[in-house]
């Protein structure tokens, strides 16, 4: 594996202050600390919340959102990532933070996800490359594969100047903008 491109810090929870490696190259654009803190503050007040939840960190990159969720009490996070270096970085971080038993790392494309053989996740983070069609198309693919269900909260991060157009089967609960970043919180109406 190549050397990490840098490090970012976990904001809160049991692993507050611990570092997460950022994969080399341009495959990852980790959610900034300010946006992550704001997002997790919002999630404290919306069901299902983070504590005791199962999470999918789709388009994981560095895994920052998933590791932040684990630090804040999520019981399990599945990380989807297509890039080999990014998957190896996530594996190393899970090992360094003692989260290996709570983390599953899959080579998976969110537009063609593997079938989820268990119950849908409580919380799904979708932070795809900005200006791609993934934010508009992946939610329904994840729902059809069983990752998103009626009680799942979906969080999509995208560029503020390029708003996501949610599938018709998703209801927007809230939207927030932080500089050039926009967060969309949605639920699935099936």
C-alpha cells in the first residue's frame, strides 16, 4: 500500500482525537471536521441517531464518517469502497482503532451493490465524488439491494452548487449547507 496522503482527527466519542489516515491520490475527499461535527450534532436529534445503530459508509474513501459513527456508539459499520488503496487504509485504521470486529470492508460499487442478507441499515452515509450522478442514482440501488429500508436515515453529501435530485421514493427531511458542501437527510418511502 502507498503512504497515506494525510490524517484527519475523530471529533468526538470514545476515540475523540484519534487519527484516521487519508488514502493516497485523489480517490478520497474526506468530509471536513466542521461539517462532520455539524452532521453528527444533527444526527443526535433525528431517529434513529448514531448510538446503537448499524451504518453503511458508502463511497467510504478514508472511512471518516463510519469511524466517527463507531466512536459515537454505532454497533457496526460496513464500508463500501472500490479503490484498493482506500480499502487497505480503512482496514489499517480499523485495526489501529480496535474496530475490526465492528467493521466490514467490502469492495463494492454503490450503483451495483451486493445484496444485503440481513436487515437494512439504520443509517447510510453517501459521500460520492462531487459532480457525479452517484448521489442521484445510488439511493434506489441501495434500497433495492436491501441496505436501505423504511426506517433508514440516508445522509447524502454533495457540492452545494450542484444539488442532488433525490429519487421520488425518498423524502427530504432536512438540508444544510456549509460553504461549498451540502448535506441532504432523507428517508425511504418505498
